[in-house]
C-alpha cells in the first residue's frame, strides 16, 4: 500500500512537471472515452434496459407473415381475446385500442390521444403508478359499461396539469363526459404514446377489433408459440375475415425490442465501432506521447536500475502514471458524454427506439466508463512501460540521452504506433465520407411531388358520430371546403391514407382478364381530386376524376407508371379494369352504396396514369400504386392536405377555428408538421443524418488526435536530434536538407499507415455501405480522404521541421 501511494505521488509530480504532455494526453483520452461513454449510454438504454415492465422478455407482439414474407397486422374481437388467454402457451394478455378524444375549455378543442385498455392491462405490465393507481379489473366488468375513470400519462400530467400532485381525485371532461382521475402512470410507462388511459368496454361485438399483446409462459419459445397459436388464428380468420389479411399466413410472434433492433441495431453497432476506433486512436496517441517523452527519461530509468530498482517496480510506476491519466481522462470524458448525450438522443430517428427507454448517464454506464479507463490505462501504458523498464544501463551511462533515444527499437515502436494511428484515422475518414455521400444522395432523392408549403391536418371522427356513408362524405367535404376558404390556403384536398413519402395500404389487386391466381401486390390510396395538384404530381396519361365523380364515389382509379410497367405489358392501361378488396366494417369503415361487387371486391376502371413518386420511404424501390376516390371507402379518420402560399403552420390555428365552426367538438390531430419536416423526420433521413454527423465528428476528432500524435513524435525527435542537426549545419548542410531529413524520418510511418488504411477501407466497404448507404470504394472519396490526411500530417510535421531547420549551429553543438 505504501508503494502504491508513493507511486501515485511521484506520478502526480511527473505529470505536473510536463503540463503540455499531461493536457494533451488527458484530452486525447477524454475525447475517446467521452464518445464511447455517450454511445454506450444509448446502447444500454435501447438494447440492454429498454422497458420497465415486469417479465418484458416474455412479452411479445403478435404478427402474421404472408406468403411473400411481409408482416401484416390484424385485430381480435374481445371474445377471441378471451379465448386466446386460455391458450396453454399464454400466461396473460390484454387488448388495447387507440383513439383521439378532446378536452374542451379553449377556443378550439384540444386533441388528447387516448389508450383504451382492458382493465387487466396495468396488472399485465406490473409497473406501479407514479401517483394514485392504475386500471383495475373492477373498473370494467365484461358486458357492462366501464367506470368513468382515467389514468394520466406522466408527460400529459406534466404538460396539462403542471405536475400538480393533487390532481388525483379531480374530474376531467373529455367529449362532454366526466372522468375521475385515479392516477398518474409511471414516467417510463408510455405504451401507445397515449396521453390518457381509460378502461375498454369488453363485449361480444364481432365488428370491433383490438390490438392484442401477449406474455408467454416461462420456458415457451417464440417458435413454440407460433406453432401453438397457428390453428387458433386460422380459426379466428374464418370467423372475422374483415379483421385479417387475405390469403394464407404464418403466425410470427416478436419480442418487444426485435423491430427496434432491426431498425437501429446496425446503426448503433457502426457508431460503437467508430467510437472504439476513436478510443484506440486516443490510446495510440498517448502511447506515442509516453514513448516520445520516455526519451528524456532514459537516463532516469537507467540510474534507477543501476541503484537496484527492479523492472517490476518501474513498470508499476509507469502504469500508475498511465492509469492516473486514463482515470482523469475518464472523468472529463463522462462530463463530455453528459453534455453531448442529449444531442445524440435528439438525432436518433423518431420511432426507431422504445419511448420507454431511459437514455442517460447511470450507474452501469459509469461502471462501464471506469472499466474502459482502467483497460485503456493498461492498454496504452503497458507497452511503453515494457520498453522503458529495460534500459541498457552501460550504454546510457556512457552516452548522452539523445543517442539512446534514437535506438532502432525505439524508432520501430514509434513507427508502428504512428502507422496504426494513421491507418485507423484514414478508415474513419473514408467511413465518414461514405456516410456523408449516402446522406447527400438521400437529400437529393427525386420525390415525384413537391413538399414545399404543404401540411397534413388529421381529422379523427368521434365514435357514434357520422355513422352513415352519406353523413360522413358530406361532413368531410364540408370540412375540406371550409379549410380551402381560409385566406392564404391555395388548395385543400382529402388524403385518407396517402400522405407521402410512406403512403397507401398494401393490397393485392386483381387484373380483369388475367388469372385470379396471379398475385398483383401494390398500394391503394383514397384521395380527393385536389390531392394531385396540391402535391404537384404530374399526370402522364388520361385524366383525374372530377368533383362530381368524387361525390358519387365513381368506381374509377388512377395508377402510377410502375403499376403500368409491371401489370400491363403493352403499356396501355387506360380503360383497363382492376378489382380491389372492398370489405365493409361499419361504423369504423364505410363503403359507398353499390361499390362492392360479388366476392367482396370493387371493380374499377383506369382513367389516368401519373408519374412515379416516392410511396415507400426514401430509399426503397417505388411500388405499384393506385388512387381511388376517398368516398369509396371512408374511415373514422381522414387527413386534409393543405397547400398554402405562406409557411403552413402559421395558418394552423385559423384552420382549426374553421373546422370548429363546422363542428364544435371536432379537434385536429396533435403534432401537425409541414411535409418537408415530416420527410426530415423519417427513419431513413434521421438515420442518415445521425450517422453522417456523428461519424463525421468522430473522424474530425480522430484526425486531430493523429495530428497531435504525429506532431508530438516529430517534435520529440527534433529535440533528440538537435545536436546532430547542429553538426550537419556547421558542416554546410542547408535548411532544406534538414527539412528533408525530418520529413523522411516520418515518411515510412505515414505512407505505411495510408496504405494500410486504404486496404482496411476497401476490405470493410460492405460493412460501411450497409449502414452508411455510401461506398468506401468511391475513388474520389478515397483520394480526397488520403489528401486530407496527408495534408494534416504534412502540417503536423512541418512545424517542428521548420524549427529544426532554424536551429543555431553553435547553440545546437552545446545542446544537452
């Protein structure tokens, strides 16, 4: 213990004697450890501890996979859910539905996202309420109207009630009905991202379908659950075909986090690899500094060895110094991670990670940082310690420090470290270049529509209102006309499900005249004729239906060019007939009178063809797409696309007032955005933005660290060879000759590192391209990265080289 304290005191004295070295080493480590800690915080929050729910590892989403491998949603009636709960593989299950309610008291109704949960849901999750209590089975007895009670979400409680703890027991009015507030959900309870949770009425109604979540019994695998539930789901499909996709399917249960792992897992892996490289470069930097600094300490270690200090004792002393540096760097790194973490979380793609995840610096993250600090302390300190703890005593005692420092072994070690650092830095630069290249391509993707000055305003219809087709179609058209009349509005059109860039329902079409056994998948959109000019979509053939045809729900269809190319080999689609599924499900979905033919299909005539536009995100291939009058099939929800002459959100309040003038209880959906920001909020865009910015930032840091390391070793080399340069200049050498000597001394290291970096970049191209959507093999990008790195290396070498070329020969000859 005494030796450890002695080593620590001596290490502090040594580091205080070299403030430049100490500052550079600590900052190098702080950047690497800080970036690693920040990214690990995200990984821990999203992948290792995403949910607060009890036994969440056994909770699964139910899904169906069709013959094409596509995952389809479905719904269960309350009666089917009760049967599901009796399955031998199911421990418990609950049903849920989501809809928008309104809170009155302002000039326009305030939208409230409500989660209608079966009364066993809070027991299912096992998360205690933050205040009061959650829903209980007594709040909703089967077959009876549920109690008028509500549980507030934590965020809604903070926003609407300012976090007032006395809110429990008060009354809240939604859609003119009083609800008793019985509790506030836990902070991390965010299922459905609902604002409020109310009990769902459970009846034997076969029209209403619910989302169903399941917790499997202990020991039941996902494969076993799939097999056990297959027959049951096939029977449910026969009972309620409207709630299931058509055709055959396979049951596929998924863990709560499986979808998020697919979306973000690769990105996080790539970023963690990037920060690991940055940390390695930082460690290499400190190793270079320690070895170069060891030049001046060779005499010291030789004397200590000569008077009896053992090698183990000297290694212990050197490791103490490196650990002190690493722990100090870790402390500063955690501070940097704390500052930068919020920015990284803000860059994460919306919807790509569980909103229950608590991403912050916590005890496991701090333990990780300490472990990294200790590991890096040993990693960057051990090799220099082994090198410096074996001084050739006789040689040192008989020669000057500067000569020993120039030993072949020392130069070889430094050369290897510098080459490795240069290689990793070039790999980072090429990766950042590939990420930026992919993001720029994404930003310049041809959309096929104009998103400027347009927004989508959601219109949720309350239950038990506008229950007939005529009432609902007149209501939607009246709202559209009112919105179109607002000053500053250029065009207003209905878009039930067609807001790009991800729009339409996946549907299987039948082409009249072709065998019905052939599958013709595509996307079906329900819109008004104003939809096309609002988005400035180009019509290439035929026409769009008019207002009169829209009002009477004419059985017409407009398709895109991809639809024509894929399903009409002759290229002439006008006048052709296609059939689409037409399943009636009142009051939730209403078919126009006469829309349905025999066999639950609607036969539509193609009257127009539009140019392709993005309909499945920003990167995926464009799918065959069809557009029909929205009046053919109306839901309890629609959207009004509003094209404006001014920034659209500036007109939102006036639009809401016009909607309220038609129906005082009609709210608009929350979080209205203009289409340009909607696109920037897509997973592809945000993922590209995240990778390009973070990878670019890490590459710049790596470049700076490499430059500092290179500068340090050249500077120490110049100091070491000052006497030599003095002799050369005294014998007539010119400054240019000295400059060449300095540059040539580092040329092999830098050149070898560049070659190794290029090989790594080419070898790892597939890995980088998979997540960065760019190519590390782009010749221009490779040349650019190489030139940038070479330029920075040249500057880092030029400063000490210039100093060496200006040394006074007389001063140099007397230098010790």
